[in-house]
């Protein structure tokens, strides 16, 4: 089959799958499961992959699933990853497919990620002529626990990139800041390292009428929060990127007691290892200074989170080329760096990999809310877009692997 014919077949087949993609996505959306609890989602994935005739392995990193499509001819292996878990959010949308589980919601689009990857597996399995003359394998990787629990790291540790060895990886994330019908990617740093900050301030309490007898933990903590904001503005270069956000503050038990304790939590986001280390060092230095100034004790813990996601040049080029082939170059954008974090970075550290973003917004249909919102939803017309780029990337890679593996 000629290259243009393959692309047209993929476009047509992706659109034909839309009703099934929508039904699959809505089934998952109505039954959200948190990290490492995705048992029903995992079963749905296994049943579908087996019906497509793929070699299926379940129970990787507890609830992860891998489907393997083999051409039967020697060649490289491309991996495509989708995350499966939901968030601890009560959904506020009034739609027929609203979450049926209080306190759980697919507010980050992982239901769409699973649907798109299942769609690519189905498309390639049902249109075997797309792979005529091509050698190699496709690994469809369904990962648990992306939302803060490092399911991607566990899958790597449990060998998801081996047997057969994955040579290149791609993944997608739905993106509410981009209109449905478009995709975007970039080469180089794409998503940030996300570290967790926890601070405990301990002083001495007193009656609020006699504050001079206290060592006011609340006052010290307030000054600390303010001082921490100077780190990015005064210690990080204007052409570098960093975010330090304080997100929780707990102190005090009564209106007439000067608090003994204060607890602060937050996050640090950076793209460069040197900036990451510099910000952490400055946080510690500022905390020491505040502790001395207010005569309190401050315990501080910075827990390293997901590493920076660096899109490999060849993997990003594959996405750009494949996207152009099925969508047209005008629908493929270069994305700016984001301060979000993603545990796909653990896989991309081990193999050349890249993530692209799938536009899902449509103001005319009311799809305008951001990720992690209780009103998040998406234009399902975007689902075939993700499917087509996945499938085209497989065909392009297996047919021209030497271009992407040099």
C-alpha cells in the first residue's frame, strides 16, 4: 500500500470508530478509579485487546496492561502509552455519562487517553494491510497511577520496556487550551519536574492577650510564605523557568490562643536540574533565616517528584511528521513548555520518547474548562484525531525506522 493510501485509510477508519470511541470513553468516565485501583478499567482494556487478537499481559504494576501487536517480520518496536487513573474530585457536570462514583472523576482526560489508544489498537488490528511489508512490533501500554503515584516508574521497573525491547515511545495528553482538530508537540524540555514541599514550624503557644510570652509559629509561617516568593523573582534568571507555589497552610485551634504549630505544603516546578537544585537550596536558606529571626524551629522536607519530561528530537519529529500526514501541517502546532508534570518522563528517560497534546476545546459546545476542574469535559470529535496520529506514527516508524533511530 502506498503512503498516501495508508494515511487516507487511517483517516477514514479513525472517523468510522468515533461512535465506539465515544461509548468506550463514556463507560470509563462513568466508572472512574483512582491510582492502582483501576481493576474494572483494566478488565475493559484486556477484553478489548484480546478481541483484537493481540498478545495481552495484565497485572504489570498491579493494574497495568500491555497489548502486543506483531507484524511477524523482524524490525523495531514502538511503544504507545496511555494512563488510566482518575482524580479525587466530585464531578459537577450534568451529563448522561457523569461519574457514578462520589468523590472520583476523570478530570484529566485519562478516559480519553485509554479510548484513543484502544482505538489505535483496533484500527491497526482490523486494517492489517496498513502493515503490509513492514517489520516490527507495536506495544500498547496502559499505565496506572499517573496522578502522583508514579505508576510509570513502576512499569519501567517491572520491565514494560523489554521483551520485546521498545526502541521508541510516544504518548498523548488531551489539552483544553487547544481547539479540537489540532495537536501540538515540541522537541526538548516539555513538562516540568514537580517536587513536593512540606514545612513544619514549631514555636510556643500562649494566650492571645499575652503574645509576648509566645514564639508565634503562625507569624513566622506567614513571613516564611512571603519570603519564599522572592526565590523565583530574585534567585532564578528571567530567561529560566521555575514555579514555587504554596498550596496549603494550617495553623491555630482557637481565637484566643497564639498557635504553637504551623504546617505548610507546596510544589516546586522547574525544567533545568541546576535551577531545580538552586531553588531547593534557597528554600532551605530562607527557612533557616526565618527560624532564627522568629526564634522558632522549622523542619523542611523537599520530596523529589517526577523528573523533567524531555521530548527526544527523533520522537518529536515522528509525531510532527505523522500528524502532518493525517491532519495536515496546519493542524500541527509547536507547543510552549508547560509547568505541569508527567510520569511518562520515567519512560522517556530510558528510551527516546515524546508526548504530544490533543486539542479538545470547543466553546460552541461548552467545552472550555481546564484539567482537574470539576466541570472538565471534552469535545469527543478529538478522539479520532488522537487515534489517527497514533496509527500513522506506527506506520511511519515501522516503515522508516532508520530515520528515527540514528
